[in-house]
C-alpha cells in the first residue's frame, strides 16, 4: 500500500508538471502572483514575530520584572511610568526575601576619546548584578567582575571596532566626558552586539558606583519623589509570586510614602491613586499602558493588511486556475470515462495546487529575502530570516504554504472534478467565468485594493497637513545644536563669535530642545478651580521668542535690563491663560501664579504668546510657560538661518564651533526635521499601505487577466458570430469589458464607505486633522476602472482580432 501511494504521488506530480508546461504563460503568472503574495505576507509575518519576541532571549526572562509606578483614578486614564525612583530597587531587594537581584539603569549621553579621536555616543550605568540578570554574553572579559570598579566600562563589539579597529580591547583605556572634563576608564569587557529585539540597550556600560557621588544622584538616593531618568529591574527567585501579589507591594509603598495615605482635606483630594507594579520584561515592548510601550493593534493591523494581499493573491490563483483549466474539460471527461473517480480528480488538482504553492513559496521566500533591506527601511527595524532567533518561523511558513494550497486550490478542484463526462465530450460544458462566486472573488479583490489605496491617500494628506500646519513657531531654517555635557560658557562665546556672520538671522539657547525625542520639563500648578494642572516649562534666553518666531499677543518680551525678568517673570501661552487662570490674555498680564508645591516661588506673567505645538498634532496644546533662569545652563543652541544656501551657512557654524570646542563634534539637527520625526509611524504606515495597495492592484489585475481569458474562451462562438455580422474590434472589446467595469464599480461602492469609516476613526486620534473629501474616492475609483479596463482590453483585443471562421469551426 505505501508503494502504491508513492507511485500515485509521483504520477500526480508528473501530470502536474506536464500541465504546467503546456500553459507556460498562465502558469508563470500564477506562480509569480502567488509568490508576491507569499513574499509580502512572509515579511509582515517576520515583523510580527519579531515584535512579539522582545526580551525572550534572556535565560531567566520569566523571572525578570521592571518596577513601574501605576496611576489611576480621578480624570486620568490608568497608566504606568517606568522612570523609577533611585531608592526603590535597593529597598525592594532589602524588604522582599524573594527578590534575588535588583538592578538600576541610568542612561546618559557622553563624549568618547579613543586613539585621539572624539565620538559622541551613549553610556548606561548599571548596578554590579547587571550580568546576573540580563543575558548579554561577553566576547572578552569576566561578566562577574566587569562592573566592580567605578571606572570600568563594558563596550559592545560594534563600538570596539569603531573606536579601536579591533574587538579584543580588554585592558585598553578610553576617556569619557559626561560633564565638564574627560575621565579615564578601563575597558573590562566586550559584549556581543545587542539583539534587535532587546528592550535594554547600551553602547557603553559603566558601573553605577561611578555616578553614586554625583550631587543629583546623592540627592535622589533619599528622595522618594525625585526621578532622574532611571529604570529599575528585579529578578525574583524561582517560585516567587510577588508580581501577582498587589497587597504586598501596597504595604511596601505605604512604608515609604506614609504621607500619601494620610487623610486629606477636602480641597486637596484628587482621587488619584499610585501603586508599584512589577512588569514582566517580555511585556515591556508591546504594552501601551506603560509609558514607552508600543500598541499591539498596530502590529495586528499590519498583518491584516498582509493577509488581505495574500487573500488577493489566492483569489488570483483561483481565477487563473479556472482559466488555465478551460481547455482541460475534455481531459476530465476522458478520465471519467476511463474510470477515474471524483476523489482521484480532486487529488490530482490539489496536487497541482500544492506543487504551485510550494514553487510559489520557495520563489516568494527568495523574493522576500531580496526585498528585506527595503522592508527594514520602511519598518525601521533590523530584521533577518533567522530560524535560530525565530524558530517558530519554520512551522508558520510550512503552515502558510499548506493553507495557501488548500485555500487557492480547493474551489478549482471541486468545480472541475464535478463535470459530467457526457456533457464534456459533447462540448456542452461551460466553465462559468461570470458565475456569482468568481464575480464575488473579483469584487472582493478590488474592494481590498481600492480600500488600501484610499487609506494611503488619506494618510498622506494628513501627513502633509501636519508637516505644513502653522504650529505657532517658525520651524523652517532653524538649526538646533547639542551642547549637553559641555561647558555652559560655550553659548555666550558661540553667540558672540556668530554675531557678525552673514546669513545668521538670530541665535538663542534653552535648557530644553524641541521636536521628537527631546523630552519635557514641567511642574504642577493649581488652576482657578483649585485642581492640579501640569504646565510645560521652557528655560530660555532673552531672545528666545524672537528667534523661534513666536508671536506675543499681550504684554512684553523679556528685557535683560530688568533684573526681575531673570528671577520671577514668565511668558505664558494662551492655553495656560485659559486653563490655569480662566481669563483673557490682556487681563493675565501682571497676574502671579504659584507652583503647586510652592518650591519655585511666585511667578509674574509679563507676556502671553499665541499657542504653539511643541508635541505632535495628536494632542491639543497644553499650558506652557517660558522663563529666564538666573543660573542659565543651556543644553541646546538655536540658530535662525536666513533663507538661501544653507550649506555655506552650516559650514560657518561648523568652523566657528571647531575654533571654540575643538575636542567635541559639531552635532546639529534642523528643527523642522525633528518635528517631522513625530510622524515616523504615520510615514511608515503610508509607505507600507501604499506598497500593499500597489501590490494588491497588480495581483487583482492578474486575476482579471485570467477571468478575461476565461470569458474569451467561453464566448468564442458569440464573438465569431458578432464579427461575421459586422461588429468592430471596439464593440467586441466593450462587450467583454462591460461586465468587469460593473464589478469594479460595485467594489468601489462597497470599499468607499468602509474606507471612510476606518480612516474617519483613525483621524480621531489627532487633535488637528483634515476633512476627508469626495475627490479621493472619485480619483481612486477612476484609477481602478482605468487599470481594470486596460488589463481586460489586452485579452479582449486578442479575442476580437481572432479569425471568426476559425472560431466557428472550433465551436
């Protein structure tokens, strides 16, 4: 019996190859179309597996947790923050016997001097238990002693090669500058480059002991309300249930925050409750309720788009399979007369489907490998088809191949095997290219394709709107220079050196940057209702407003001749006047406001600016104030360039910088690009949706090509008679195209409201958004019909140009 099965399989494969060889063009189109669909889905599948595989490579990943502070109650959405207070991790290690290790991580930018070259990078300071918790293998060095000395540092392989040109650099020294002077460090270990799916990142890893004497760190050691940009992790002992025991964590918090649990006066109650939680490390990347986490639904939407493209490819496969089989009706009849059973015919057609699916899968994976660099660029990831890192890819891709074969081959197998031999041999059989099922398939193809294209256009419109909207400041030709960790005297010297330079329209500085990734400073203020409101603060220079291009609508600007302007004067925005004061800009001038904690003194409003967006346009403008601190320590210099040749002006900025700061690189960015970075996700979405829409239209047209071929076969006699009676080529083309134009029109009628509904809901996430206009749907529909008619016309013209006598003789 097994031998007979092997013989049957060989027979099916031989027949399949023979049939494919007889119809090379249609078979090639079929394989190519399905390959494109599989390639597209494989790339998105790889992306999905990667996103959900973060941090699982740690040996003890199931016992590693990040300490987060969870807030809920009042008017705020429940959510958590990962910036831990400095004493929390050591206290947990001390108070909970089931905490095996506790590790704090504090990141910072720094300058590196190695082999007489200066580089700018980041350094992460960690407690000595770092390598006991996290699995980051060392190529060279001892992980247990690598962080024991305050001036030891671990470097990753990539940076070792960049700085020294070799990997084994243990024992070598480099100089690091995080404040005002370079310090000597010894390299104690070289780590492998970190996996792309790691939430914990570092280029250089230093000992937490090195920053233990920093005044800010020392202050935060005993301050349970002060955060300094630190994350904390604990590794629990096997069997510990601390992460799922909120009562124990609540008692821990009560011990160190007794004032938070005392009865409050009625006017002080905010009904907001804070608690500590332990977040599993594998939950960090895909948990949007904790600050910095990603939204899982975005990944599922992307894989759904890929599934839609694959479905279109399978529909295309089905319609083309029917088209390819239009000439095989007699073969089926003869097989049945010779005794073939229906299940044997179904097996034969499914074998062909599996063969095509396997060939398409192999071709698709090769195509996916070729397209992977482009996809990485679109997705902003570093993905690789690695079965070592993603072992589930093997069975997922095998399962995908089998599913595609069954999905695409079942219908043709069932339909073609059902033919009655007598009717086939008498040529009474017609393979219905216009039946309800095939028409529904074509309509579904174009519903998906048109929907993707409409969505892409609307996303692009919203992106263009966000990039060009007046945000209340002039972000064009504005250069932001990074002066963090440099001498604070650089700004006045740099400003003075540039004063007489041509092409410089203004220069200012701030302790805060602008745009994506620049962070925020803020504090709480009581509004006129007694409620606590957050206010974003900008410590800036006297000419901050003028250089930024902001507009005063009431009051005056800062004046260096007035000493109080650097002690208690502030300029606020319209949102603060409305939210905190509940009055008009004119009446706000001279009003005093007090920080909620009362630790910053009373501030007097001297001016009100028009609202400006310092965040992305998904959010409304929040209350903001600008002030001139007495001890001004700028970390960003802003230079306004005059329009024109920016390259020559940047060269002037660079040359001036090198004269003043020869041992630090000139690091700058354009503010408009920093604001554009807010919309990286939207840009990525539009690119992916655009490519998916284009691919889906291409695949849908392949399906139309097959259906048009099928229609031409079924109507050969009709076309011949019409031509004999005087029908022109144009009339024949119109006859065959009319049916498909109707299907595309139906698809547009279905896709348009669905796309409108989905994109309307998507736009609700933006405080500032476009209105969806009708021309998007008209333009997309016209494009789809034009492409479809062009595709069908290729087959229609071929049928119309055929010799009618030959067609009638064959019929």
